[in-house]
C-alpha cells in the first residue's frame, strides 16, 4: 500500500458545525473507507459492514457503518453512530480549528485522535485564552515565569525542535515559532487577507511559516544555500501535491531493506574539495549516504528532489562522526564513540515521513481560508534584491 499520508491517515479540521451538531464531517474522505462499509439510509433497509473506531480517550471502541443518502444514494458526510463524538470533543477540550487524525490500522479498523504538534496527544493541555484560533497546532508548553514577565514566550529556538515544519532541520534559529506568533498577535489584525509579511533574513523560514499559518502572504530573502533550501521547501509545499512525495517515501521504504546487504556500489562520489579533521562518515555509512544520493539524483519531480536533499542534510550529522555540542565537533572530542554502522535509510525515511505529515497538516490548515496566501523566496541578499518588491506592498 502506498504509504503517503493520504492513504494511511486523514486529517480533519474541526468546524463550528461539528461542535454544534456533534458530527465529525468526513467530506472528501469517502475513498478512505472500504466500499463495504456504506449501508442504506436506515438500519432497517440494510447496514454496511461495520468499521471499528478506536477513539482516543474513550473506554470502548465504536462500531459503526456509514449511511447513504436516501435521495441520491451518495455516502453521507458523517458516521452513522455519532453519540461518541461529543464525548470525544469534551474529553480533549477540542475547539474550532483543532485537527483530528483518522488513521487506518487495517481494512476495517481506524484510530481517531487529536493531532497536536505532530504527535498523538493522550490528554489535551488547556490552552491560554489569548491564543488565536488561526494558529495551527499551537505549542502545548506553558510559558515559563520569566517569559510571562516580559510579555513574550520562548524567544529562543528550543521549542522549534518539536513543532510541525519547524522541526524539519536542526537549525539554531534566531527565535522560536511561539515568539513569532506573539509578535503577530500584537501587530497583525485578525483578518490577514491581503497582509504581506517580509523577512529580509529568512533563515530556515520560521517567520514565513508562521505568516502562512495565519493566512498572510509571505516574502523572504536568504543568502545561505541550505537555509534558503529549507525555507523554500517549507513555504512552497502549500501548493505541492502529496502523492509524488508519498511515492518517493514508499520507494525509500522498499529500498531500505535491499541496500543493507552491501552488494550495491554507489555511482555518486564524495565531493573532491571536502575535508574534515577526521573522516566525516565511516566507510559503511558513507556508502549508504552515497546510495541515497544516487536515489535522489534520479528523481524527476523538482520539489521531491529538493525535499529529499533537505531531508538528507537534516539527518546526516546524526550518523556521522561529528556531533552538535552545540557547535559541530568530532564525536571523540565530545567523549562519544565513532559511528561505524547506522540505519542510514531508516533514519532518512523517518525524517521524510515527518516532512510529509507536516505538509499534509499545513495544507489542511490553509483550507480554512477563503483565499490562498502567496509565498515567495529569493536566494539573494535583501540589499540587492529588494527591487523585486513594488513600493507599498509589504505590511509587516
């Protein structure tokens, strides 16, 4: 089975109607469920084969089919049994704009749970009242006392390591997503339609991603090639189809077991001019990295190729003979052993899966807006490239 998010998990944003009517709308997701589960308009006329819903936080599973409309025969946009929905909403204190995941466990068994910060949440943490509903999966960590005194939250980069999209690369960011959110709370109106955010030193895109989440148009400049790549992939993913990346992920999954026997020789070679104090990779690890580069090189989809290069850059230090301490240092200097062997393909696969899931989450989030925000990224200095912006087109 294709392992893309679309085929193993669907993400549904809660609407005001869901909360009012105690429904969980599955509009647009009928292809996610087997044809046999669709029954007639009433139980008396004939039920479909029951699905088993394992609902996070509820003591018992839910056995239900999906009814068809009595008029046109089309599947209805909610499960036939719905009494569990209000209990689920109340258990996790869910609100309009929160995201629910429905994950397929087997053909007729599905898991339902809140999808927060990219992870399953057993118990939702009560969020502060000042939090804006337009925020996508806001940080579930309460601000420290010293943060509250200043009026801003985590100004450093630490929480980015767990937040969707921001967690893609181990970059020492200048400030956190939460800090940017609070700045936007203070300086951007609730209706962001038509608001353009400029970041002249975009880095890996913290400000631009938060602008998109809020519904703003975003423009960024960055001269560091890797940071610019990370930023471009993050903000351009809003207009990319998930299927090509899901297919690449599936290929990585299939290839990972075949590459471990050591029989294949890579075509790629280490860069000629690259030098390090000790070998950056051990021989077995370097071979797998070069095979990964072979795989990336044959990709025809430009976005997929960029996303794969970003993924490799994000994880390569993890299986190298170097370590962040916090700056890059040899592992022996940090009192750590060299890495002779590593599951290079597995580590790469897990990071790519994380990127795919976050892409799907952001795309689902942006559907709540009646318009589509725009995103532009320039790999050049703002001092040289600002002339691409028309006068009076930037708001923040």
